[in-house]
């Protein structure tokens, strides 16, 4: 509602029915409703980002890493680097010494095989310019295994990028093991089911793997029964 008309790609009333619903299907419905944003360019997102940055400052945040969709930027590598540089300049102007913002390219688990090499090239191009600090493999685990991206993980590690993999949300501990063994993950998103395996928890500690928890998300998706058990 606050951002209506800046531009308004989705009507607020279209989001209300699924905005507060629970479970994986509600999440899938949400993604369907916000489909128009997938064709939006990075400039369309600036009002959202500017408001978010101001809220972070109000909360006392001094450093933030945000996942960002590659679909916001051109697929051509030269055009991509130029557009991202302009985008980063816009962000830095609004940091004003109060906040440092860095970005991770989000790679959906459902990415078609034929596009993986293209995304590798795009990530490498931005890594060389300092445009991104890492990648995040996200999406429902049942869509496809993280092993599909094994070559991407190896190449991007060699270029100094961090790797975060969403695993152990609705999939079992084996999804977290896969993220560590094949994904060489520095971070695990969710990771709830890792706590079903004491040896896996010990491994996460020994390898200093950071787990990103979002209690609200985990409750709404059914990964945790209640806040006490979380």
C-alpha cells in the first residue's frame, strides 16, 4: 500500500489472500501473485530498497547483505556489469556512511540446466568488479537437488564468492549434508532439520557454518511446530 504507484506492479488486494496464510502451498501462491515483479528492472525496485535501507538504519543495522534476483538485470555480460555498477552507485549514495549494503545473487533451485553456465558467467563477471559478495541457492528443496549446481559452486569458490544454500527447511538432514559436501556452503538457510542429527550439528560447529534462521518463516512454512520448539 505504501509503495502503490512507484510503480504498482501488483495490486495490494491481490496479495492479501496469501500474505498471511501458512504452509508451502501458500508460499507457492505468493510467488504466483508476485509474478509481475519477475519482469521488472532494477529501477522498479528502488522505492522498495530505499524504504528497506531506511528501516535498517532505524534498527541500528550497520552492515547488511541482501539477496537480489539476477532477473532484474540484463543477461548480456557487458550490459550487466554496466547496469550493476549504476545500481551500486545508487545504493552507495543512500548509505551515507550509516550503512554498508552488499549483495548476493539469488539462484533458484529450479533454474533450467541450460541456464546454469550463463549464471556462472554472470556471477564471475560481477565478482571481478566487486558487485556481489556471494550467491544464494534458494527455493523449495523438493524442486531439485543442490548437486545440479556442483560446477557452479567450484567455479564461484575459486573466485572468492561466498555460498549460501537453503536446506533443511522441509527436506531432511541429508539436504544439509549435501549442501556441505557438494555445495561447500559457508551458510545454511533455515537448517531446521539439521538438529535431528547430533553429528551433523557438531560438524556445523566444527566447520563454522553459519545458519540463517527466520523464526517467522519457519513457523509459517511448518518447519517448526511452535516458537518454543524452534
